């Protein structure tokens, strides 16, 4: 943390800024959601798989 503050001071001095004492705040950690099903979300629907080709009736010849 001290190295970061020193780096900030050097950068500000290089830019000609005179902000005085600088505070660097730590960012809050992100909260992870609990594993499992999301509330109110339905599972994705899967389409039915076709196991066999559609059956077609045999053609009859005309005028035979």
C-alpha cells in the first residue's frame, strides 16, 4: 500500500499537481452468489429428439 501511495505522489508531482496528502481507499470485495438454482429462473427447455425418420406410406401407381 505504501508503494502505491508513493507512486501516486510521484505521478502527481510529475503532472504538477499539489493535492497534499492523498488517500487511496481499498475497493470492497464483490459478493459471490450462492451456488445452485437462481431464484425465479426456470431451466431451459429441451426439444424432443427424433429417434426414427417419419414413416411415409408407399405410393400406388395410377392407371395400372
